[in-house]
C-alpha cells in the first residue's frame, strides 16, 4: 500500500506541475489530461492519476506473471533450458 501511495503522490505532483506550467507533451499522461468524455468534459486529476497507476500496476503484474510461468516451464523442461543456454 505504501508503494501505491508513493506512485499516487508522484503522479499527482506531475499532473499538477503540467497543469501549472501548461506543458505540452506527447505521452500517455498528456493524452489522459486532454481526453474528453461524450459531454466534452476533461478528466479530473484524480481520474488521470488513477488511470496512470492502474496502467503501471497492470503492466508490472502481467510481465511478472509471464516471467514466472516461463521460469516454471523451463524448470519442467531441462532440454529446453539447455537449448536456451547454448543460444
């Protein structure tokens, strides 16, 4: 939970800095800050931060799961592991 709070604080500060300085950029955060709903209303800072944190956590989790399953299957298949070590 501490990591989530740190991420939240860091991203919130960055959103506020960009709004203050009117910083134009071509990245995910800027895209979320400029996104509009059907009524033309932009996302609030909380929504921008929540989306960024969700994407960061989702990216980390799926990558770690893929690595874990790869290691598991390599441990079960010594011949495949040997081939990888030779390559």
